[in-house]
C-alpha cells in the first residue's frame, strides 16, 4: 500500500485500511498530512495531526478518516523547491549549505556572481 491509498480512503472511500501491523507500518503520517494540506477544507486537520505526531499511526488515521467529509477533490501537483543557478554557484565555490548560500546571495552583486561563475566554470567544449 502506498500513502495515496490512505489519502483516497480518507477523502472519499471512508474504509479503514489499517487492519494489521504491516498495513500500519506502510502508513506514513507525514506524506498523508502533506497530501491533505493541499485541500482547503483539510489543511487544519492535517495541521492537527502534525502537531500531534507522537500519536499512534492508527489513531491518526482514525481521526482523519472520521473528521474529513467525503467528497471528490482534485489532486494538485506537489510544490517543489526552485533550483537556482546562482545558489548552486555559491554553494560550489564557498562550500556552503543551501540556507547559508541563500543568505550570501542577498549580499553579492551581479558582478560578483558573474566572477564566481567564471571561476567555477570548468571550461571545455560546448555542445
């Protein structure tokens, strides 16, 4: 079973899928809560379960299964982090983490970024 089977049952089917230890182990609360958070009427319930992460998986699933109303909801694409060429350049040159590179990006000018790109460029033939 994958997390989206549980999400489908929470949103529409209302059938209990956690019946034994194996099915309880395949329930991933983080992924279920993240999928539910894309729906306006479910985001508060997902937040409640995120704040009570210490509860048993079955208990979390029971709460969501019994509190969210059954109806058809469209699935949205998951938001992914942007990949910035400037941040990658700063990370490679200075050996910083992504968060530190984002802070450094605010301090560097366009000329300084261009100089970093030239220093990192391995050269060679272009395709």
